[in-house]
């Protein structure tokens, strides 16, 4: 089976993954989020349906607010005899809810689900949404992470780590609970690292916390640098209740560290039921046990090998 992911009319350039995750390279998109579906299958990520090779018999079409290009792509790919599934590109609960509040988008979403052979949901919460919209076959398939590829091991020794890394960065999305996570972390009296992507406005909000131990990373960093900064900390902490796929938790897996406090799909699968935050900050044995457990869970359900096996099975079901 050959596989492709299509973001019709999107901005991300065409990219191929013949070597799976490949070597970390900040000049190209990392093999995470929906690119990871393509990477784990050694397939391609496209923005033009016409450029998808004839040999790629199975295609995942991503849905965005402007659904017209995706609808046209689904029709064209079906005419070429391909098995086609659809999936929201931005699939947090708040993101999809906002999109479907528009009557036109809602109608076109139902049309896309009816036209496609099935739907892949990157979160368990959205499975019922696809079914209600008319998708014939729906499966929850979390975005995989290359935890089984040693080239993507961004771990650091425990003795070089300290404090908390705040996983969220959006102040104005209520379900992110960014300020709440910051206040809780600061109250623990350990070094806290946070990313500020809002310039002066963000710095003013952080200064209002009055925390001398706050370490601020300014601006958006290249992905590999961001992972190295994350790996300097002991724990990733957030209060994100947005029911997102979970890139923060996936990044934590690549850094071999615990991630707690949120409800993302990846976090629930890899880190559910782990020790409380304060224990992970001060108990080395608890920290090591949490990392070992999360890596074992990830190998079973979130690795590239696991993701590829589930994609093959899903599209075989569609064709059957």
C-alpha cells in the first residue's frame, strides 16, 4: 500500500518521506501532526491533488475552514480510483466547534464525509462528529511520533534537568488555561520555563506573575531547538482542556520526559495516571518510572510502527 496526505491548497510545500522520519532538519517540516501520518508510511505530503502519484492508492484529505478545495480533491481522487479518507487539520474541540458554527462550512463538511470512503479522527472526542456527519467508517488514530527512531531521541540526563516547562502558550484561548498552569507552576517554587510568542504584550503578562524564577524563551524557535530547551526541564506541565491531538505531549515523548495536566489524545494514551507533579519534580525514582512507562505505552500505540500498521488496516477496511 502506498499512502499520501493532501492539504489541498495549503501553504506547506510538498514533502516526501522515503526514509520515514528522516534526520532532524529544521529546513523542512518535522514529521509530526498530520505530516507524521505520511512519514510513518514513507509516503508524501501534498497540496495539489494532481501531483499525487498514481501508485498512491490511499489518500488522507485534510479539511480546513475553506472546504471547497478539499471537496474538489475528494471528487478528483475518487475518479482516479483511490481510497479516500478525510480528517480535520485543526481538530481541537474549540477549533472544530468554531468552524462548524458557520452553516456553509457545516454543510460542506457533511458533503465531504458523504463523498469520502471514511474518516480518520486524531482525537477520540471527534469520532462521533464524523459519524453524525455521514462518514461510513470512522476510526480514532492518534498522530504518531517517531519514538522508535533513535535519530529523534532528544533526551537529556536527569541530573542536567530542573523545573517545569509550561506546555501551552496561548493566553486568549480559554480552554488552554495557560495562565492557570503558570500560576500553579510558579507556586511550587521551582524554576519555570515558558515560551513567549506575543512580544511586549506577553512579557507584560508574565511580569505580572512576579516570579524571579521564570525563564522566558522569546519568540518561536526552530523545532529541534525547542525540543532541546524542553529537555532541560524535568516535567512538562499544562492545564489544556481543549481535547487536541497533543503535540506538546508528543514532543515530551521525544524528549523522554513526563507530561501531565492536559487532556490531549497523546497525553491520555502515553501519560494517563502518572504520578503527581510535585513528586515528579523531586523523586528521581518516580520520574524514571514515569518515563519508562510512557515510552512503553508510546511504543505500543503512538510509534511510527504502530501508526503505520493502523493506517494500513484502516484503508484495507475501506477497500474491503
